[in-house]
C-alpha cells in the first residue's frame, strides 16, 4: 500500500498541487495530475522567511546598547573571583529588553519625601557561565549567592547586587562624556 501525505511546507513549486509523496531524506514527488516533479521541502521555506531589515536591526541595537556597551565591553566579569576578561563577557540587561530596558532606564529616587527622576545604567558585563547561571537560577538567588566587583582602570568597587553595578557603570559612563539620552559619546 502506497502512503500519500499532504506536503507540509506548501504546494509543489511548479503546479501548486498540495499532495506530495514523501520519498525520504527531505525529498518529495508531486502527485498532481501530469506533474510528477521531484523537489525538496526547502523551496517554500526560503520564500516564507521575512526579509532582514539591516537598518532597523542596527538602529535597535544602537538604542539597546550604544555607547554604554563600548564601556561595558571593556570591563571584565563583575562576579567576584571570576577570572574572565573583557573579551569573554556579555552585556546583561538588568531590566530586560522585553520590559523596555534600554542601555539607560529612567527611575524615581525618593529623598526626603521628594521624588527625583534619574537615569541609571542598565548594562552589566557577565561571562557566559555567570550570565547563563543568572537566567537559569533566577536573579534574586544569583544576587544572594555572589558578591560583585566593578574593576575599572581607576580602581575596584564592590557591590551587593547586579543593579548597583549597572548603576555605577552608568554613572562612570556619564562622567566620561556619554549622553544618557542619545547613548552616544561626546554630545551634551
């Protein structure tokens, strides 16, 4: 008994027939009247892919990372005792990109009962192992189990949480000439 199945990736490229016989190894034979063409499943899949918009991707990356990422890429992993240098780190967003977390995020500080709007850094350098551990185990557990040190050329400063590290790195970037609104260097 010959088994026929509906071609799952779309119609035959030549006759647009929807029934195809699976020949194995990703090959199909069209069972349309008078067609009998052999083809692979790749023809339709290629045409279904959304065209890549390089300009939009570059703009989104500049908004999400931008000038602050240049500084973050020059800092080793902030977890105390980790020996991974700047070449082996990844930028971690403290406020996730899905929650509208860009390189800098606006926050509200309350001092003396008065609300003050501030902008704090949102990127922290972590090596692959610590980045994966934080996502896998949860950031609260990660903060409880590790100490954090930001090592800059001017010296090292210890922190209790990753958010504190990100805030410090953002302040350092601003004092070095990074505009937190446009996330570019030298424009004030």
